[in-house]
C-alpha cells in the first residue's frame, strides 16, 4: 500500500473503517513495530482496540495517549476527514467551514479540533534553518513601519526568518515576541537558525550580539533616499505581506492575541510545504506529527481567554 493517499478517491478508499484508521496510526506511531515506552521490549498484547500491554514489564501503552486523539469520543474516521479537509484547503481552514464539512453539531468542537490540528503542525524539535537567512520584525494589527517598540493591546510584534533560495524564499519560521529587545530577538534566532549561518538584518541594535552567538551577521543599511525596508530584506517582506493577506482572507483579520501563535504555525506549515506535489503528503505529515504531539485539553486552550472577549486584530 502507498504511504499516503494522493487524492480524495484514494483517501476515501483507504480509510473506510475505524480499524483501517487505527492500523495507519499504529504504523505512524511505531514505524519499526511496537516498542514499550518503559522498557523498550518489542512485544505487546492488545488489551483494547487502542491499548497494548508490554509482554515483559506489563506496562500499558495507549496508541492515542499524549496525541491529539487522546480521550476523543468521536470516531477516528471523522478526525481523518478533518485532517484531509484542513490540508486540502489551499489557503486555510476556518472552524465554520470544518463544522459544515463534517456535519459537527457544535461550532466549539470544530474550533477545538482546528486548534489541536494547528498545534500538530509544528513538530517539536524540528530542525533549524541554515544557509543565508533574512530576519526582521513586523507588527500585526498596526502600522507596519514606524518606531520599534513593544507589543500592545492592539498590535502584536512578530519576528520572521526567511531562508534564501536563489532569488526566492526557502523555508520560514515565525514567532511572536513581547518586544524588540536583544533578549527576544536573539533567543528567537538561536531557536530557529543554526549557528554558523549568515543572518541578514537591518541596523537595529537588538541584533547587535549575533556574532558573539556564533552567527555570521550582515547588517544592511538603507543607502538611497527612496529605498525602503522591503528593498533591503525582500524575502521577509514578501512573507509578511502573504501572511497578512492570508489572515485577512481566511480569517477575516479577526485573530485574537491569544491564538495568534496557532495561526502563525498553520501559516508556516502551509508555506514550507507550498510546493508539495500531492496534497496527500501534507495530510501524511500532519498525521505523523499529530501522533507525536502532546495533547492539550480544551479547557487549557481557552482558560486564558475567559472574562473579557478576546481582542481581535483589525487589519
Ligand atoms: Zn515493557
């Protein structure tokens, strides 16, 4: 059997039953066969449909524990359909759209599922960018150019790293930061860029310490009067304008501060795989990462936005 379905008919033929979905998850979770998470033994008895007991130490390992499918009462088939739909939307998915497509009774469920899936889009311990990389910060929900400063009630400050690939953009990383201080900017760079890489920035003092952290640092300065920041760092600025258009188009610009990180993750996931030949590959990657992601209960996801209505960006 093919690793992943290439199109909708193949998807539908492959995942007709719960058992087929479970087997697929099993192969993704333990690609080289079962391994006891406690003692490493390769043999287990099935106890329930998604529960296995190690034949040596008797440890019970669940197929779904610690993944986004943990404790779900909905069939895996429905989850798979959600993931297929999310990854086959060219631009992005909205909770309302997902609710319609799956026939879910509640908007809240669709919203929770989407956020769980977005969480799975960024793989823990993913590799860092290398080569030549442009880095710059920008505001979302506020004026793009202007004085450097801090995140406010209305504006979020994000840093963008865009890898050079000839004249085009390779892979990207995005992150929200509380301010444009050296602490915030340099720790982002250390998180997402391999030391030894060439980092290109403007002359902001927040980037001054990069050389001491093991990076080659090229500072670009505006030379002509009519030159703008986007001439200096064209890739970052292309990414930022695509991001803004995407937030406007798919989410009507109404993204709350609290959940912006998830949207940035979804954008990054889509952008870095924009040239994948088959949509099915995105589905496969997402599922692969979903069985590796740690579960976050709904209450933790919304806990910090109780009380006043979450603020939405206007762009
Ligand atoms: Zn064991």
